[in-house]
C-alpha cells in the first residue's frame, strides 16, 4: 500500500484499482469524475426508489419467487450500492465533496 493510500480512511471499503487510477490526477480532473459519480449515484437511487414503489404495490403471489418487480428492485439496489463504493473511493481520494447542483428540489446532496 502506498503512503497516500495508507492515509485514506480505513473504515470504508475502498476500491484499490480506483485509488491507483485516480490518486495522481489533478484535482480539477478528479473533481469532474466525482461530480459525474455523484450524478450517476443520484440517478441509480431514483431508479431504485421508483422500483421499490412498483414492487410494494404489486406483491408476489408465488412462494417460489419474490416476483419480477422486487427482483428488479434488488438488482437496482445492488448496482446503487456498488456505485456508492466507487463514489466513496473517489471522494476519499479527492478529499472533499464537490458542490453539485441538486437535480430535484427537496433532495439533499449525498455524503460519503
């Protein structure tokens, strides 16, 4: 582990390949990546929330499956949480959370 990587938060799951790819980037370039990752996280969150409402309204009647709607929600949540780990890693390397205008009124900016 490099000295810089060793100084990053140790209580979080960090993606070592992402750290390696980003730790030498100029802050302005890394900030662009972070902003894009924040926007992508918001999109995945919104998709998962929409799917949750869908499966809640139509519970599965089968004992063999949770149903297509809930399965789609679980899949969306997995992608969202995986992307959150990526985002957290990028923000740890960057050292701060950049300002990203909120796409929806009433939504708060995420924190890693």
